[in-house]
C-alpha cells in the first residue's frame, strides 16, 4: 500500500533495521485488543499470510472468503484483507476474551504493529508509530524478535520483493486502462492467493516461481 507520510508527524523520527532496539514491547498486550478492532479493510494479506493461514487452519483461501477474508482495491490492484465483523468491527480471529486465536501464525501486518515500513531503494527500514498504540511504558526489543518470523532475512527479502512487484505495476496500470487492471488483478489473485500452496514444502521457492512467471506475463502484456 502506497502511503505518503511525514515520519516526523507519526513516528519518533528514527528509522530502524532488524537488529536495532525499538520501544515496541507491550507486556503481551494483556487487557488490550484495540489494534484488533475497527481496522476496516486495512489489514492487507500477502502470499505468506495466506500460506500460514491455510496451513495452520487446514483450509483453503477460498473457504476463508467472505467470513474471515474479503477483497478490496489497493492502489489499483484487488488484494485480500481481514474482514472485520459487521456487527462489532472486531477481527474474526479475536476471542471473546480479547486474545488472538491465530497469534502464532498471525498476518505480517499484525506482527509489525506498532511498527511500520519505510520503503526506499528497493528495500525498506522500520519506523515506530507513536500515535497508534496507547500502551504506555513500552519496553525495548529487537525488531526481528518483535516481528518473530523464522528465517528472518529471507522473510524481509520476500516483503521487499512483493512490495516492489506490486509497486512496479503502477505505471502500466495508469497507462493501460481498466481492462488491463482487471486482468492483472485476476492474475495476481489466481496465482498468489487462490492457487493452493503445498504447505508441506517451503513457501519461498513456491512464491518465487510464481513471481517469475507472473512478472514475465505482466511485462509482456504491458508492452502490447
């Protein structure tokens, strides 16, 4: 998602890398679930999120649609997001006690909060959002420990590659018109979201095989 922000307004003014300490520790969020409520369609899911959800819930992306997941347009591309409950505005994976029922395999957006990513030069660094989480006296923790994903360097590379794959589509999206945008969204959804991953095998080779194939197809189509 492209956001044009003033870091000095929303953050502590610093940019962090994986091994930097940042004041994000919040005591396991005990007694608070505000970041799991009233988020509308902002918790965008990436291919890794779908891989982990389907693997751990023993289901398919299609079966999660409309109850836990919905689709929306993000910068001209249709992408999946967590669907908040219509009556309460709460995340469908939040228990009555206000605890995350999928915490061990929660989406990357949730792992990141209250951090954000600042993208530049085909990579990114992290920033601390100082107005989003109301928890006081947060403790310092390493960024990589806070996000808590195995094989963290590969995960970061995946995040950058997925972001810039979508970002690089912005120019042809602006030039090629509505039909090309629709066809591109269908390709992305079919290839990265609804096409099942082999959850018994490593995610990354599967993702990069799809990324290579889709990039070749989209580059050819964008030059027509």
